[in-house]
């Protein structure tokens, strides 16, 4: 079961600080820091690692590092593995654009009340496609395949009742026809309860590691062969998140969260998310993403996707708790993306 720290009456001061933070970041900070997304775009490898995991976190606008209280924390924030008490498994599927499939499977096991281990496998794949060249734009008659794979092992420890730390080490592989790119990356995460109501904040650094480059030999149109390729950095991201419950009763709970994201290959952006829960059975979610410097209201024309919606249900089945979640993400140019995830607590 997803657990939450109990708290007393809502803290008006915290709520006001939350609102002021949103206004400040979206309107003032964007004027102080230039939008460098155009200059940095396309400079990193392993782009599939930036695709979120789990319909719950996606439905909240990908603002999940300060929530991170289910098995999808394997992706969002490894420190969150000690923010829930039961063992969990999760399977998530994404119908991505252009018939791309994205899957994730993860499992979390608690060694002690303060220590948890987890493992996760992420894959991205497409159907085989026909090769084309400049001289044969209609196809050569040969097929190629594209696929990505990431296998991660996570550990989290609750250092105190308020502070948790987590780390993930993962092997990442990308295959494009006869070329392969491999590397080892690290995710680091922290989670801290402030002691003021249910407020908490988290910091993560994901996909940290050395540069990688493809290996293999390709034949150019001039019939020359080459195996010398440029190296690229991984898609490292630094995130800072804050979450709280401004309203909570026995039957209702409203969670709100804000997240600042600094990627090494795009512009800084801000995410806002919310989740409404009714009797631990039904969930409704919404989220919005804005690039720093863009207007908070309206459409963000600098971002591929700007808002998300989601729903979820939870029920006890055979002495286990089952969660089924769905998320919809709007893509301004490419249409919509649908995600579904199923998690089992035991």
C-alpha cells in the first residue's frame, strides 16, 4: 500500500509559499536565465532514458520525484523505495508516437524497514523497417532494426525518519542495425520530509556517466568502410521537486507537486502536477509542463508535450493490492501518447 506521513490541519503558510514559488519561477526566473534549449538540443545519446515510466507519474505531469512512493520510483527517484512498506512489482506500457513501443518492468523488495532493493528493465523497440539511401530513396530491399535496453539495480536506505538516500546503477544499450552503443550510468536521489505538515522535497541526478559512441563497421555509399564515430554524453538531468497535501481527510486527499528540471541537452523547464484520491480506490491526475521563459498559461510551443491527464483505480485481489493507472499526454505536433501501468503489492 502507498503510505503517506500523517499531518494535522493544512498549513496555509506552506500553500502560499508553493503558489509564490510557481509564480516566481514561471514569470521571473525565465527572464533571468535564457532559453538555451536550441543550442543544446541533440547533443546527448540514449534519448529513450528520458521517457517517463508509469502512468501515475506521467499523469501528474512527470512531477514525481517528491512523491515516489511506489515501484515506479525505480525510474523517478531511487530514494523513494523506502517511502512505502510493502514489496511491489510493476509493468508499464507506452504506445509512443510513430508505432514505437516502450515497456518497463520493475520489482522492489524491502530487506528491512529501512533498506530496500529494486531492479528495473526498460526497453524501446520498433518493427523492422526498410533501409533507404540517397540513391535508393524508395528502399534497398534490406531491413534494419532499432532497439534500446536498460537494466538497473537500485538500493535505498532510510538514514533517519526524515531523510532517505538511493542509488541506481544501470547498463544501457542502443542498437541501430549493425551498430551498438553501450554504457554504464548512475542515478542518485534524496528524499526529505521537512516536518511541516506533509511537505517534502527531493533532489535527483539521473543518467550520470561518461561519453559513449557507437561500435561497429558500416559501408558508406562510396563503398568505403568506417568504424570511427563521434562520442556523445548521456542525457544527464538534475531535478529539484517539492510536494505537499494541502487538503486531506479520511476519504479524500489532494496532493500537489512542483518540479524544476535542468537537462544537459535542452532548456530548463518546470512541471506542476496534482493527484486527487478518493477512499484509496479512485485517483484523478493532471499535470502541466512549461519551458522556462514561456507563458505559464496557454500553449508551450517550445516543448513537444505540454499537459497530461490520468486516472487510476485500486483494489484488493487475493490478499494483494492491485493498482491500474492510465495516462494521456498531449503532444503539440505528433498527436497524443497513451500509457498504462499495473502494479501489485504483496
